[in-house]
C-alpha cells in the first residue's frame, strides 16, 4: 500500500474513532437526561396525586373516588401516561381487577413501606418485569409510596411509554448519523490533503535520493524547518554536500593517481632506457674503452634513482598503515641539522640557492632520530626543488613542552587550492617543474605529514604564489603529544 493511502487510512480511522466515541457519549447523555426528566415528571404526578390522597384520607386510609381517578386517567392518557394504585395492604385498588388480585412482590412492597421510591426504565425488561409485571407496551416510570408520617397509606405506579421517552434519543441518533456522514466526507477530504502534504515531502526526498544515486550531487531540497521531515531534508542536503565534497576529493585523488602513474612510468622509463642502452653498448662493444667508466657511473646513478622511487612508495605504505615502530628518544636536534647542512648544501648550490641554518646552540627534542632526519630532509629538498636563485632558511627554537622547526623559502609558492592538498598522496604543486633527485613520486610531503602525526606533533604551511612557502613543524615533548585519528 502506498504511503499516501496509509496516511489517509490513519487519519480517517482517527476521525471515525473520535466521532464514534463522542457520538456514543452524547447518546448516553441524552438517554440519561430523557429518562431522568421522565422520572422527575412521573414523580411530580405521583406526589401531587398522593397529596390529594392524604387530604382525603379517612382514619389513615386512602380515599380517592373512582370517578376522580377515571377523569385523571383520561387526562393523562393523552400524554400516554398510565398509573395504578395499591392500598396499604398491597392490594390494587385502581384500576379495578375483574378476576383475581394483583400485588407487588414482597421485596418491592417492603422497600416501598420504608419510604423508598423505585425507578423502572422498562417494565418488560428481563431485570425489571417482576416489579410491576409485564404489559403489552413497554413502560418506564416510578413506584412512589404515599406516607402519612411513618405509615404507608398507598402506593402509586405511574409511567409513560418507553417510545415517548426515547423519541428525543431517536432524534439525537438521526442528527448524529447526519453529522457522521458530513464528518466522513470532510474527514476524507482533510485526510487526503494532510496525506498529500506529508507524502509530497517524502516523495521529493525519494526523487532527490534517486538523483544522488545516479551521480548528481548538486541536488538540494528546499525546506522551511517546520517539522521532522524538513529536518530530514536539511540533513539530506548536508549529506549531499559532504558526498559532493568527498566525490570531488576522490576525483582529485584519481587524477593525481593517474598523473602519478604517468610520472612514475616516465621516471622509470628514462633510467631504464639509459641502462638498457648502456648494456647494449657494452654488449656490442659500441662504447669506447675510455667512456666505459662514465657509463658505469651513469648506470649506477640511474639504478639508485629507480631504487629511490620504489623505496619512497614502499616507505609511504608502511608509514600510512602504521607498520613502522618509532624509537623515540631525547636528543639534540642541532647535530642532525648541522649534518643536513653539510649534505644538502651541494644540492642547493646546483640551482643557485642559498641554504641558511638559523638554529640555536642546542635544541632538545623528543623523537625518532632517523624519522626526524627523514622529515627534515624531505622538507628541505622540497624547498630546494621549488626554489631557483633564492634563499632557504631553516630555523629552530624551543617553546614550552615542544620544539618548533620551520623551513622557509622564496620559491614559486602555492595558491589556496594547492595548499589544501599539499600533504595528500601523489599531489605535486608544480608537476611541470624539472625534478632534482627527490620528489619524483609526489610522496615526500605525504610521508612527512604521516610521520609527524605518528609523533603526536603537527605541521602547518603558509604560502603565497611567487613569494614562497613556510612549513612549520611542532614536535611535542614526552607526555604532551597530541595524537589525532
């Protein structure tokens, strides 16, 4: 069953149930009021006749002439009112009985002798017909004792037909039936409107979900924040925006991966072609004897280049999957930085860069010494790679519970988009720039970021196009690391 029909049925059942409950309560109230008013009316007739009986009593005995009673019966009969009178001995004195005698049951008569009235809703009902006996028509009325002080002088049964009493009840039933028909029609229309209003929102969500499933992440559902469905729409919009963001990032990763595969193939093909050419030259004695040492040297460099390319990828996978164990100790980072000054200055000089180390006499740091060296090598080599005829400044200092190191260059810099993805795998800020010994794979900064995170530290970058970049590394002391999942 469609949701709109389920909603309609729910609303419709609620309306019908409510109408029936109200209708039943209303009919019960009307019925009780009708019988209560009839009992009051019969009681007033009975007491009025009783007052006349007491005023004409003789020696405590009731005296009412048959002529008077016949005239009274004639008057009341027009209202379908009947009455019967019993004397103090429980004998029916009006109307006269031709044969036999009519008496009230002992239980009923004893109750009346105590001055208690008895109300009867239907004398022909199974529970009440033994009170005054069964009649051709159904009567409802009262049995009222006439007392003279504490002495019973007579009893009157006076009642009217049940159909007269229930006439307003039947009218109420007809009115309620008419109201029910109108309510059903109105309820059907209202349930249709309300169901359409609710299910239309859900239908919009369903259609939007279909579009997202088909790959359209530009879907947004308008809403007014009025109810839970609007809240669901808002959450759906937020989810789609996040999916779009993730999808864009995945596409960017795919593009960078494709670029990496192309770059890796190119980087591997060049040394492999060189090595293969030298091998063939040696095989066919095409290389002069005096050139062979240079050829061997070139083969060695190209082989190391291939090994470095493969090792960077293997190293990154190990670091990314936490397959390396850090051996963290407290040591002086200045010694490592001075060694790097010696090792990397020749690389900087090849592109006319000036490598400057602005460091204190000592710098205590808590880290894995080898991985710290790897971090700084990658950062400095990255700066050399993207700087020509410029300056690269490596600085270091202590702060409370942390060592701060920065690598600043005045090279090509980055825009905001490049800055956002600079630490992601395969990303290259300038793929067209010639490589210099490292950075062929686009994994250097990804490795740096992963290693720093495993140290419980952080790395930040500030950059501006054509003005340079500054990478700042914070390595916290033991017990102050800030590990982030």
